């Protein structure tokens, strides 16, 4: 009888250890995914002042547009440093809109559009934006796996016992989901 109890206790302990280790691995994947986004956002934030400086030389009367980009950049930086997932989503949306405005205004400056530095920075920032979108998807997949695992029985017992918490997804703000009015862009 004592051997049976020892076997049952050993099985339960083994299960707890395996589940705990699995949850730790999942949590580390979430942290790694966030760190990947962090690296790309910092790279993009290093490129934005260079883009603004390049544009300033040509766009003397567009300081408001340039200021919007820099303010949006600072908003992304604040949210990223505070690890605010919801705030980061909003700040990213604001930055994307302000960059779109900058690129639209740049269309009125043929010399700027022909400037190789501007073109290289625009290409670099666009490439980083695409990489950020990919990493955002990876982060959300990692968060989803984490949130499902810590909510499933019997893993929920281990998750609560060792304080594993659900993580927030990086989601789109409503402005990002709106249809683009293409006719308005052609008439501008």
C-alpha cells in the first residue's frame, strides 16, 4: 500500500515539475517575442530623427508635420519603456499615421523625393515596419499559447500556484481597421 502511495506522489510531483517547466518555457517565449519587437522599434526610432533632419532641409514650412512624427516617436518610446502593450498599440497607430502624413507631404517636394538619403531612410523604415508586423504576430502567437495553457485544466492549478499571469495581446486600434478612402487620396 505504501509503495502505491509513493508511486502516486512521484507521478504527481513529476507532472507538476513538467508542467512548471513547460509554463516557464512559454513565458520565456513571450518575453523573447517582446524583446524582438523592442529591438526593431529601437532601430526604427534611431532612423526617424535622421529622416526628420533630411526632410527639414526641404520642408521648411512643414514643421507641424515633422513635429507630429517626433511626438509620436516619443509616445512609442514611453509605451515601450513602460511595457504597456495597449499603450504601444495606440502609439504605433499614431506614429504610422504621422509617417503617412510625412510621406504624403514629401510628395510635394520633388527634390526631397529624389534625395538618396531620404529614399534610403524611407526604404529602411518601411522594411523595419514590415519586420515589426511579423514580430507582432509572433508575440501575439506566444501570448495566445501562454494564455491558453494557464487557463486549461489541470495546468491552471500549477499556473495559479506559481503566479503565472495572462498577458495582453498587441491589438489594432480601431483607426487601423478602417477602410481607406482611395478616392479621397486621388482628389487630394
